[in-house]
C-alpha cells in the first residue's frame, strides 16, 4: 500500500470541501490549467494523476485523449469512477521507464508528483522520448522556500507570532528524501529538489524552458480563509515549469 493509498479518500474529500481553503484546488490546479494552455485535440499524459483532477479539467477543455498514471490503486479507482470522457487511468510507476511509444504525446503534465520521484533525470529522458517534437512538459512542485518553512513545524507557531516577517530554516541543498506533513491529510515521504535540479534536468535532456510561474491563489478563494489567502499571496507555495521538446 502506498502513502497515497492510505490517505486517498481524505485527499479527494478535502479538495471537494468548499467550506475551506484548499492549496491544490485554489492555487495549483488553476495555475497548471492556465499554463498548459490550449489542449484542443491534443493527446496528453498525466503523470501522478491522482484522482484525475487536472485530467477532468483538460477533458472539458477539448483534449482528444488523456492517459493518467499513478502509483496509488485507490486514487486510480476514484479517477476511473468519474468516467471522464476521453480519459483512461491506470496504475503505474513514473519513477521507472514509461511503457508508451516514442513521439506519442502532444503534452505531458505532472501536478505535484515530481517530488516523489528519485530519478528525476530518467523521468525527463522518458518524457522527452514519449513527447512529439515541440511537445510540452508542464509540471508543478512545492516552492523550495515554502518547503523550507514547512519542514520545521515548530516554525509555524513562530510564524504566527512574527506576523508578516518570516524565518527560513532547513537546508535548501539537501535533496534527500524526507517526511512531509500535509496537515490534516497526513504525512508522506518526498524529496525537495532545487531550482537548479529542475532547470538543468530539462536543459540537459534536450528541452527548452519556455515559461515559469510562481503560483498565487485564485481571487475567489479569499472567502474560504483570509489568513491562508494572505499567507499564500505573500509566501509562494508552488512553482510551475513549462518545457518544450526541441
Ligand atoms: C500531491 S498528489 C497529486 C495528485 C494529482 N496530480 C493532483 O494534483 O490531484 C501526488 C501523486 O503522486 C503519486 N505518486 C507518487 N509517487 C509516484 C510514482 N512513483 N509513480 C506514480 N505516481 C506517484 C501519488 O500517488 C499521488 O497521487
């Protein structure tokens, strides 16, 4: 059973809970959908697709075909139960060679999954292999600065006392696997990679970096939790990269 199998139901329910601010629904998903851009008639691979939240949105925007893969059987079950048109979800490990043919996809996306992968270089190689020429790879991950504060729970209380001032702790260059606390959802093991690792993995594997985003929450989310809205509009939570296969 994977980390996400254990928390799958709660992970799904929390995103749907309109009574509270949700980092994925209110920040990451809208930022990804915007950065991915036009998907009409595109063939898309969603790596670490979870219960298919991004795929659902891209399907509604006219994608021709979407394949989602995820390590969690439970999340894949939820994804398939949604019967999203033009989407197929299956269990698979994105930290291994992908089973898809060369030059097959127009777009590869990955929402908040890349930091679970040990072999980032292999992932970029594989994404390049399965993408068509000029195809794009759009992914999101935690902002290294936000993660440095998050790694040290005692700082959360200190942060409250500090108001808008912040303390940064932890080691930005330490890319080893760590336990990350996702608050009420639970704890999972993940890596925290540097900007250099992401950018060089792309450049060294034949990609061109064509866009980048420091994600901010959508305006309408302020009503759920003005404190979290204020925190996430002053302290960046997620970063998004858009690479193009040369
Ligand atoms: C934060 S969740 C994001 C899920 C989805 N992209 C979303 O944004 O709703 C991270 C996902 O990565 C998946 N994951 C972690 N390691 C993986 C691996 N080696 N292969 C495939 N999926 C993996 C987890 O099961 C989980 O669904």
